[in-house]
């Protein structure tokens, strides 16, 4: 571990790692940090006793305070953890250091402890040997695409950590300083052997882009499928790297290719938006646009779950509708997803809501200049920001909406606090005369931020489902 000046921290014999409980589910690679720290420190400081307290709450504090710790490292990787972390800082009277999402820790002025590259690499390599030692394995809801019933066990496996691309909203790339730490293929092969021997054959590759190096990914999967073809894999990929990988595998030995495609259950690809203008503002895909996404979808023999983002600055009814239209053709159907999963990949799944993560270049004061900030402790599956571009875009009715089953289904999935009367008011307020979200809010007399948020989700859903259209 390194301190804020980049100096090595002497950690002593008794080391405590605390991962405070967080309501934020699966916030990318940060939430694995405490696990990587436990395994990495155990390996780099072999004489130390490293204890990880997962899901830590106030109830565990008495027990922890009774012991004499040489070092206390506290994970802070999500906004909802902030209040508890600043409290813990006081409890440990200056003894604690914080790691996780570094720009938040720096902004709060808390003492920092940065995982060294070796510790992250060891942490990744040691993960399979430690599955049994953890209470949680922290996987994503996409795991339900793996066949075998709800209770099937899926395990995470990192072969690399971080990303060197520059999508403007991306906290994952910021936190690793736009670098990718990579395990050798020999290490990955050993990890796969470990999984094979433990019969952990359902694996979610938790790399930001598992396919970043085509030949490496092919070599890893070729090795894996030489052990068995009973694996079920999920992997995250970038559109361009998936494109390259599909072309590459096609030219290789067909027997290996068939095994690879048999074992790959799902690719998760960050589409974010089908709107060229919003994608450009996000620095997302250059000029390739959705045409590239369509061509990859057409040739990829494995289902693609398109990850999307809603309410990025610049979002409008038009851009939301474009994404809905794309997902109607190339997304997954809601029947392929359980209600818990409709936040992504289906035509009305709004995916992650944009958050102005510290360090991404859009701080909260800048954000206030281009929209409404609903909270400064955002969670990705609830809107925390609504851009003015969305509030101001004009739209009219495209179809009758209130009583469609699909709208009702998504209304329930998002838990909207809108009763029949509210919906009838919205229905009545949208007609053939152009209106906008701001006008609707005025007509409905909305007072609470929950109601405001629900109305914005409702309008976004109507746009995604093609029930309103921009003018
Ligand atoms: S490709 Fe993915 S992980 Fe990399 S910067 Fe963009 S959003 Fe982040």
C-alpha cells in the first residue's frame, strides 16, 4: 500500500480491512477492491495477519475496537458509503486509511492508501483459491443468463484490471489512471485450472474489456475449452474489440471456434446510447456509430447485452427514442430477462443513470449548470441528475400509452410512484400540441424530488417505447 505521497506504508502484523456496507449494487471493478486488497496484501506481506470484514455495519464496531490493529484500511468505493466512512475515520482516531475510488477520497481529504500494482495483480491471481473464504463474490445481475436455474453458482475472474480508453463519464478508467494491469496468460491458465478443479465452471470475466487483446483472449479461451467444453462464460467487451475477436475466431480452427462459441453465454458491450450526438459528447465510439454495432450484432454468434446510460448531458426525447429503436431491433426481449434485469439491454431498460463521478471532469457545480442535480450521493440505478436538454425537448403523442401492457410492466419494474390518476393527468397533458417535461411538471404541480424523478423516468420510458416522439 502507498500513502498519498507515494511512499510505502508499513502495515505491521495485524491488519484490518473494512468494507462498509453499501446499497449500491455492482458498481464495476471498484466494489472488488477490498477483496483484491485482502488477497494482494496477504501475498505481499506474508508475515501479516490480514482480516477482511465484508458488509461492515455499526453492529461490528465493538468487536473490532477490542482488538489492537497495526493498520486499518477502509474501502470507500461508492457515494452512499461516505457518511459511514467519515464516521469510521473519527472512530479510529487517525489510524485508518482509505482506498477504493480515489477521487472521492481525495475530495473528502481523508488519508489515502493506494493499492500497488503488484497487490492488484496478486489479488486477481489469488481470487480462485479464495472463493471459499469470502461471504460474497459480488457478481452482476447478468449472471442470470447462465443456464442452470436461479441458484447456480457463478464466480468472478479478473484477467486484467482497468481500461486505457477515455469515455468521458467513466469512473473505472479514471480510478486506474487510464491504465490496464494485465496477468500473463500462464497465470490465467493456472487460475482456470484452479476453477476447473473446483468445478467452478460458470465464470463471469470481470475485466473491463476481456477482449482487449484478441490473440490473448483467444489463447485463454482455447486453453479453457481444452479442459472442458462445459464452461459457461460471460465477458465484458468493447464494440471494436468484439468485432476483431469475432473475425479472428472465424479464421481459426473451426473445432476450437465451435467450443468457444458454445461456452460463451453472453457478451456485455457498453453501447450507452444509439444517438450519434450524445455518443460524441461521451467520447464513446468515435465515428463508427450504431452501424458498427449492427454489423457486430449480425455476425456475433453469441447474444449481446447492450449496456446503456440515460440522462447524460445532451440527452433528449429524440436520443432516448433512438436508443429504444435500436434496442427494439438488436436488444434482448424482456422475456429473456427477469424483472430485476430490465435495467439494461431491452428496449425500455434505461440502464445506468448518468452520475457525475469525481475525477471524470464533470463536478457537481458544472453539472448544476446544465441540469437538475437530485442528490450528491448518487446510485447508478436511480436518477440523480436530469439534464436541461431533456427537460426542454418538445414532444407529442405518438400512440396511446397509459393502458399498454408493456408500459405497465416497466412502470412496475421501476417502482414508479404514479397511480392511475397521475397517469391520466400525464396522458391528458400530452397531446398533439407540442409540450415538454418542464410544461408537464408545471401542469402536474410536482413538489417532491421523488415525484420529479418518477415523471422523468415515465417520460423516458414513453420515449423508449415510441409512445411519444420529438418535434
Ligand atoms: S471502454 Fe468502458 S471501461 Fe473503458 S473508458 Fe470506456 S466505459 Fe470505461
